């Protein structure tokens, strides 16, 4: 089952086989800068940059390393 097929049950309000997670697939669906900083420290990523692209909402775009991890 690919990622698109896994999200369909969630959209249809059914229980999915796994929890769908979105960490910045679009600029509107980033992660809080504070939460991302803590995640990066916890997982000991090499690239610890935190690119905040929405200063008002403090939303950051995850690195490729983080996206590939999840």
C-alpha cells in the first residue's frame, strides 16, 4: 500500500492501519519551530538548521534528513 492509499481511510473517517503524519509536504503543513528543534536534538540529526518560513506562526520546513526518517 502506498502513502496515498494509506491516507484514504483517515479522510473517510475510518481507522487507518498506521497514524498518518505530515511534516512539511507543503509550505502550509510544516511543524512548529520549537517542536522541530526539540525533535532534531532528540534524534541527533547532522543537519540541525531550523528554517522558519512563517515568522508569525513560527512554522519551519523540515530538512530532507527529517522527511526521509519519517
